[in-house]
C-alpha cells in the first residue's frame, strides 16, 4: 500500500509542476480563458479530454454500474455524441472568434438582460457539477489514504483551486495531455486484465440476470433516452466546452479534436462499466463509489496502481477546474465587465477571474461535506438538466435562426424553462424526464412569444 501512495504522490507532483509551467504563457485574460486561441489538434484534444473525462465519467460510471448494471454506459455515450456535435456545429466559432462565452451569443440575439440571466443560471448548473467531481475525487482519496471525508474534501478543493488559479487554460491543456496518455494506458491495462486475466465479460453475463442488470433500458425507454439527451444538451450548453472548442487555431482543428475526443471517450466508459459490475460480483459489501480505486489496488501492480489512481484524481480535478474556470469566465465577462465595472482593465479582470475561482472552491467545500454520500452521477444528471433547459434552445436558435425570432421572447424562455423543470422534480415526477419538460417549454415559449410580440408589432431594442 505504501508503494501505491508514493507512486500516486509522485505522479500528482509531476503533473502539478507541468500545469504550473503552463502559467508562464498567461499574459492576458484571453490567454487565461482560451489559451489565446492558439491550440493545435494535440493540445485541444487533450484539453477536451481533460474536461469531459472526469470523476463523473470514470468513478461515477463505475459506481452506477456497481449499483444498476449496464445502464451506466448511457452517460459516457451522451458525452461521445455531444463531442461529435461540438465538432459539427460549435467548431465554426473558432474562425469567427467574436464570442468567448455562450451568454454573449445569447446577448447578441436577445439582449443584455437575457445575457445576464443566462450567465447566472448556467453558472448555477455548472457549479452543481463541480460538486459531483469533488465527491468523486474525495472517494479516491478516502479509499487510498484512509482519511476522513471532510479532510479529503478540503485537500481536493485546494488542489482544484490551485490547479486552475496558477495554470489557467494553458495549465489545463498541459496537464490534459499528460492525463490523456496516462488515462488511456490505465484503461488498456484494466481492459486487458478484465478480458484476459479475470474473464470478466463472461462472468458478468453468467452471473447477472438480464433484467435489470444487462438491460440498457432497465428503467423506461423514455427515461433512458432522456439521460443521454440531458448529457448531450448539457454539454452543448456548458461554457467550459464552448470555451475549449473555440481555443483551436481554426475550425478545422476544433472539429478534428472534437471527433477524436468522441472516439476516445467511449472505450473508457465501457471498461468502467465492466469494472463496476465485476466488483459487484466479488465485493458486494463495499461502498459503490470506492469500487474503482479498490479494483486498481487489487488487480494492478502497486506502482501502476498508484499512477492510475493519481490519473483518475487528476481527471476529476481537471474536470472540476475546467468547470470552475468556465463559471469564473462568465462572471468576469458577462457580469463584472458588462454590469459592475465596464471600464476595468485586463489586469483587473484577471484578478477577478482568480478570486472568483477561490470563492467557488470555498462554497464547494461546504456543500460537499453536507452531501458526501450522494450518487456522483446524480449530480451530473441534475446539473445537465439545469444547464440545458435555460440555455440550449435559445443558443441553438441564436446560432441558426437569429433573424426569425423576436428578441423579446428570449428572456421568457430562459427563465420559464428551468422553472418548469424544477416544478416537475418538486412534484415528485422522474428527475431525468424533466429535461423533456424544460426543452419543450423553452421552444414553445420562444415560438408563442415571438408570434405574440410580432402580432402586436412589439420591437425590442437590445443592448448587449
């Protein structure tokens, strides 16, 4: 066990130093936010992988598979599909370089109030997901180092804040590259052990009954599809991924990187699903969130296990850091620069970015220690719902049908969609299905409000 701990610490220190060196390239807020939009395919793919494959996609998928079987694959499937769509549509923004945040796109169509409202709601949804990433990280620390959850959470939050404050986007890109290589080596090793040494696929098929463990639609078809849909639209509505995709040198680089990410993430999810189900067979009494690190400890050489555990930790921290950077970016660009202090200098904005990230870390610590036994993917799905419902449809319409919508309709769609989703959940109806309610509400309000305002000849003088 001592070898595992030492190996993990050395790996964490090495990647931490590499991330800090990325800070040497940060001269302006644009460098901190998007790396100056200078990334090539390798750097951008690394950054996308570092943001998309976090604790929810690894530890959370294993936890879900341990508790519910193959349905755990839906989350990672949604991530893969979302990456393809990022490449098909959002990559075009890399050439235009006229927007740095999703709320800026919304503001350009629906006005300043819509921009501010969307920024606040999107930040709230992303913040929910940061908490899930920290819980995933804390589970790994608890399993390896044997310390209490409160102390573990403090360490993880400190690492997350340090990671992004001192490295910014360039630090994330450097560490993302290291993490991507380590993660794939870990996945290949685990996959090889599962198939050739443990004969896990055959054992899983033999041990578990088809329903519900081996049934991809063990809930209802509408709910399982909704879980994929919520992941897809949540990714497409998240500042972090938009911020990453526009960091490419051009649209061709961004598109290719998104497609590569889609190809790379799916095998990780399949392997994590097998690990969760295998651990359920052989270790039925453990805490589900500790299934992944325990598998690494039990079946990998101590040195490799330590590196692998550190890699998963880095994945979770990188994903949480990316989300935190996205929230801070929206605050600095859409709230502080736009409303609070329009004449502030670039240096002042950079300071605001870093202070915002520290505040996010402190808030995360207190929320996580109050919800330390919650399901990791539960945070992810709820976050996707509340990121997507106010943002997805208005953003899509702004990008594709800007001249066919009345700008005054935007603010109503942005506010009413999450309200209806929230009421759906409060009434005790299926949480994941609330994604349908929110998206339908958003589209309906945009159409109905547009027809109403146009019929009344009501124009809207927007100020972005």
